[in-house]
C-alpha cells in the first residue's frame, strides 16, 4: 500500500444523553483506527447506527471528537491552523440528494459557492468552472440556471458530486451516496465516482450498508459494529475469506443470482446492544455463536491476523 493520506488513530465520539431521565453516555464511535492510502477507496460497512457516518464526520472535523487523532498528510485535522487547507482538500458527498441541496439556490450558485468561499475564481471564471464541473458529472451547461426541484434524484446527487469537486479536493467522504437512489441510477453514480477517481486522483472513504455496493467500489473494506471496526482487509479477501463471525453473517446474507448455488446462512439472534450500555467484553459477544466466557469478560485486541487482514476476535 502506498503512503497514507489519512491516518485515523483511536478515534472516539461520546454523546451526553438522557436515558430514563438519567444522564448517560452514548458511545457512537469507540476507538476506531485505520489508514487510507492515496487514490484508494476504503469501504466502511455495517448496520444502521454502528457509527459509520459519525466516523466520516469526525474525519472531516464537522463534529468534534471526544478523543483520538486524524491526520491528513501528517497534519492534524483538528488543529485550527490547518482549517483552511483541510476544508479545501477534504469534502463530503451527502446521503440525501434532496436535503443536501438548498432549494432556494440555482445549481450555478450551489456549485459555484465553494469557489467564492475559497477565492478560487471570480466573475465569468466562476461560470466557466461551474459548466466544466457539470460536464464532469454528466449534466449540461444550460441546466446551471435550474433549481434542485427540477431534477431527478440521480441528477441531484450528480450536483452534489459537482459541488464536492469544485475546490479540487484530494479526499472525499462518500456518505451512502446511492442509498436514496433507484437501483438503475445507483450503478450510474457508482461508475461516475470511479471514473472521477481515475481522472482526478481522488481518495475515497465510501460509507454504505449495501455489501454489493461496497464490493463494487472498494479496494479495502472495514466492517463496523457498535462503534468499533471488527475486521478490515482487501475487498477480495474479506468477501472470500471473512474471519470475524459478524462479517461471516453479513456475507452469508448476500443474495446469489443463481438458484442452483446454495450458501450456508448464518443467522444472528437478538438485536444490536445499545451504544449507551455496550457489552463489557467483545462488542459482538451477545449475538456471537462462538462466544465464550473470555468474550464476555474482555475486549479482543484488534490485530493483524494475516498480512493486511485485521480482526478483533478471540476465535479466528
């Protein structure tokens, strides 16, 4: 793997909440560590509420961490001195193409606003850059004067991508960018993101809960459960030879488009524990078919079990 562009170390985010009228701590992200290399796509997958989106927002410093560190090219994203550089080089594509665009602004203003904020263009140069960006994402220049409500969901997401590209970032968090789109449109947006990555040398953190989507776009895949990463490996390795029981259960649920091929289904009992009161030991112990007394008593070390294949489990 080439040198890391992003380095995440023991990242944590705790929220103060009220549970049954009492103060409590919700551990949304609890000790996440990983690197992302230049021009790599790291896929982050897991059930809703596992902390994927919160991790992405923390990396961008859009919410403040409780602990841990995030480095961009060796510099802390939490250092106020780096704010301007971070804001330009690290962008996000939001999940909901309907809520993430200002309905009162025309597309030209939505896409052109980052250019004004960062002082990258003025006057006619802004119009020319907006047209160029719309061309990148498969939209026409004449559509720049329309409002978001005049576009389909897929087109709105393309506008969001164009806005993220406006300041020529090097790293983009893709926060479930196709989950709100029809299946036929999803493939178009995914292919667009891959083409843009090749053309512009982009690095992605791709957040999703669809395993087939993650497989299609990712170089490496990290699996999150209850605020922690339980397994991370190259995409081919984690799909062919998953090690963690939770990953195995996820992979067994992927539909096979061949009725003659069968796969042993791993069914999980119970529900995800509350992040307000997580298990004392392994976060997956309450639902794991292999759990022993050791799993309930202590949290397994997240370690490199095979080359470039990391897992947090006592029984691999």
